[in-house]
C-alpha cells in the first residue's frame, strides 16, 4: 500500500516538474491565468513530495489542490477549455483519494 502511495508521489512530482518547465518554455502569454497554472503545479509538486515521504500533509495538499482546480475551472475558466472530456478528469483523482483513504492510518 505504501509503495503505491510512493509511486503516485513520483508520478505527481514528475508531472508537475515537467509542467513547470513547460510553463517556462512556453512563456506566460499562452495561459489565461499564468499564476493559477503555476500555483496548480507547485501544489502538485508539494503533494508529490508529501506522498513520497509518506506524510498526511501530502494528501491534504493534494485534496486542497483538487478543490482549487475545480474552483478555478468553473470560475476563472468558466467551465471551458478542457483538454478532453470532463468526465476523464474524475477517475484518476478519485482512485488516488481511495488509495489515500485506505493508506491513511499508515501515513505519518
């Protein structure tokens, strides 16, 4: 179980770092709100580090970032601009939340 949490952490960390590098390469003119995008991936980086270290705060940061992302999606982006069908954005975060629920007692 803890190995799965660490694998999720590595995945989040790699994805976030690659996205932050992409922001630098693409420039901030390509985004509606560069600050929102940067905050999203900084929070994902912190969550990934928390998952790798097997800490409860990593899960809390992840859940907080999910809430912030959905708020931004409906307020800042007005529910538009999704890269794919919106229903595809639900299964992976839901699976991570279920994993964290079952691993919660083992996290420090």
